[in-house]
C-alpha cells in the first residue's frame, strides 16, 4: 500500500456514525446469559428453601465457576466469591445435594415387563468443578 492508496478500513467506516461502536451489543449472547443465570433461576430446589438463603440464591453461574477457580488456587477478583463464608459453602452444598436427590428419585423407575427397578439414562452436569459435590459431573446410564 502506497501513500496515495486509500485505507480500505477508513472507506468502510465512512458509512457509520462517528459514535458507532462495533463492540456494542444489542442483546446479551446466549453464552453470557447462561453465565448470568442465578441459582434461584435454576429451579434446583423449592423457592421456600432459597428464600432462606438469599446470598446463595443470587449467585450466578459465573460466580460458581469463579468459586471453582478459587478452589483451584486461581484468583478471580470476584467479590461475591470473596464474601462467601464456610456456612455459605455448606448452604451451596445443601442446595445442590437436594437437587441431586431429586434427580436420583426421578431416575429410579420401574423397568418394562415388571423386572424391578432400574436407572434411567441421564447426564447431569453442574456449572463448575469445585471439590464440593454441587459441582460434580455425573454420567449415569442404565446397564
């Protein structure tokens, strides 16, 4: 490109307003929306349970992923994670434990032909990978 050649990027931008921002998003992406989903919005347990745990109910998937990072020694600078107490961690565990129990109950079903009880095919994953069981990924299939 010589000095006399016009910059193609400048020409392309001439049609836009001077205050146009190419990185401005009209809406939240699906991935971003998933990261912003709260524990309360996941409907893991009855609303009455979460009403007693507002701090846990307001945690987002991003917060839980940051919590997993913190357990692995990776600093996150996430204030929501930094403010969690041991009691809060127990409450997170309890919320996900209740969910896992409910999933377990749903998985047990009578087999066709009255052959007893079997386990339905299911793949359950959580939003993070901390040592707590709320973040354990489970893949169970009927044998």
